[in-house]
C-alpha cells in the first residue's frame, strides 16, 4: 500500500511543525498539528490542560485525537513531543496500513537553542530539572519509527527533502 499518512515525531524543537507544512505543500496534502487540534477542541492551551488535568489525562486526550486522525488519506500529522510515550499511540502509528512514522532526531542542545524563550507555552521545557531524563527516556521510543532522520545540521527544506526521500523508500505494503 502506498503511503497515505505521514506522521512526524521527535522531541520539541526537532522541526515537526516547521517542516510538516513544507512536505504537505510538496505533496498537495493537508498538514495538521495534533497540539493545535487538541487546543481547538479543548478551548484551552496545552500548558493550561497540563496544569489543570495533569500529564496522564493530557496523554489520554492526545491518544484519542491521534487515533481519530491517523490513517487518514493525504495527511501530514505532527505529534506533540511526548505522544510517543503512550504505548497504544506507538502501536497504532507503527501498525496502521499506509501510515509512515518518521522520527526527526534532534540533540538536546539543539532543542534548548531552538526553544529558548518558549517555556511559557511548553510545559515540559519549563521543567529543566527533568528535561534531560525525559529526552533520554523518549529517544529509544522515537527510534522505533519506520525512519529516523538526524536534523540538527539540516535546514527545514533539507529535512523536508529527507522526509520525501524516506517516503519514496517505503515499500508498497509498508505499514
């Protein structure tokens, strides 16, 4: 089966929301950021949802949103950085026919440089004490993706090109 849904995962600052629209434009597909959908449906920013309901409740809401979107045709989907930690979300994205999960791999130093000043809207970034351990915990989960692309030294256009190349490499029948 030809790829019909490309899902971008990676730690914050990896460029999911920047390169997703570039890939979508190239393919003539739709780009959707899961965090934007959640904020729109909840009527509140992610940081507020975290503060009000906790991370576990947020991850459950996030999983339901991803399950609703994954597998749709002609869609580029950018996940929140922690979505990969939910086992059911990982399984869904790795096994849905026509869905390709692509990890944009970024070093923690790059994340800190790219995201500096966004702590107010990024609840995980604001928790500097646990940031490195969260990164280390997520990295092997990200690497379960169908493809992993190191992006630290690439421009957004180069990352988009690498994603398109990975999609071309995906074999028919790839799930």
